[in-house]
């Protein structure tokens, strides 16, 4: 079906049927699965008048490949990525928005995990480069467990240009690096900002790093040199949540440096 994409996994399909049933075109269930979780999906599909097919395991493997589909798949009309214009339109009505930018993250599992945390922390959108970076696909949707349908992804041709435009729009750009000048909790993250994380292994590219207003690092007590990008993104996003709920940066009783150009 033109414009259709296949997702798989019990949770991903259930979330789509609960939140966006109009975008579910068909549901496929393994013939031998009749447990409560699959019955719930069957009931949701019938409730919303979505077509249901019972198929054998071989047919699902042919359709999806060697993935952990859990005997559940669905054809959906995917949430289209935002354009840069749509992102800037959304900024007009946002108060102190948080945007997550990923500089060349190539593992779809990491992109999916980042989307899930971005959704949980109220991020306005996730920005990724259009080339040489993971884009939203079935794997991303499964890992994101619904967040790919609620948190827009903006695929940009030039990430550095997009970051500069966001700075002109009044947002601070904060990059993450193991050698960052300050710890994340020491920097004021309560205003409108873009959190920028680099690719697996390589980190932030030189031009991306130069575009950031601040470079921050996460506290590490062990011997591991760097954190997985999705873990680091989660820690930084939750630091913004912490600061916005407490109204301050740094340790209790101390005032962290406020961003200034």
C-alpha cells in the first residue's frame, strides 16, 4: 500500500490502536497466539473496525525478516516527518521548549530509545540529519513504543545550519561531550534549548561542536570512557526536567551559571 509502513511488536501495535486507530490500515496476528495481550489487540482492532488477518509464523517472517515481532504486526500510515518550517511554526507557541538534536546517530535502536525518552520528558521534537543517520523505520517505532507517533522527527539537510537558525530564534544550543567544560547540572537548562548529542563512538562533529553555546559533560565515577548515546540523552533530558521542576541548576544551595552570549 502506497504511503504505508509495517510496524511490529505487541506494545507498538497496541499503542497505535489506542492512540491513532485511524492510521492503522490492517493488523496481522500469528495463528497460534491467543494469549491476553494478543486478544486485547484483536479487540481493539475490532472496536475501531480495522481489518485483521490471522497468518502463520512463516508468513510473518517473510514479511518482517528475522526480528522479534512477537506474532503481531500492523500496516500503518506513518506520522510524516516535520519540515524545518513546521518546527519553527511550532516554536512560536512554545514556552521554553526543549529540542533534542542527534548528530549522525546511525543505530535505529538508539534513535528509538531517544525518541521514547524525548516523549517522556516533553521534548518538542527530535532533529536528525537527512543523510548518514538513522531515520524512523519499523525498528525505531518498535523501540520507541509509541513515541514515534507523538514526538515529531525533523530530518534536516544541514544540521549546523538548523542549529544556527534555532539560536537566532532564541534557543540555547548545549552540546554533550565527555570533555565538556562544565557538568550538566551546573548549567542553567531551564530556558528554551537544544540538546545536541553525537554519533556512536565519533561524538559531535567539529562544526557542530563549534556551533554550541555550551559543552557539558555527565558525571562518571567508573572506568567506562563514554555512555551509550541514548543513555546520555536520557540523563540530559531528565536533568532539564529536574531543573524545571526545582527552578534551579547546580547542587542544592548553589546557583549554576546562567547562559549568556
